[in-house]
């Protein structure tokens, strides 16, 4: 059980990191089109929206 909690957290962190990496490749205009400001990327990826 303890290991599954750790692995689940690691998977969430890796997904958030990859999402942030992909969002950072977008232009400010593209981010605006999907309703995200560049300074909000970290928060958005942590919340999993």
C-alpha cells in the first residue's frame, strides 16, 4: 500500500511535469486561446485542470 501511494504520487508529478513542458512550448497567443496565462502554467499543472 505504501509503495502504491508513492508510485501514484510519482506518476502524478511526472504527468504534471510533462504537461508543463508542453504548455511552455506554446506561444502566448495559443495559451490565451485555451484560457491560460504563462504565469499560471505551474498552478494549472499542479491542480490537474
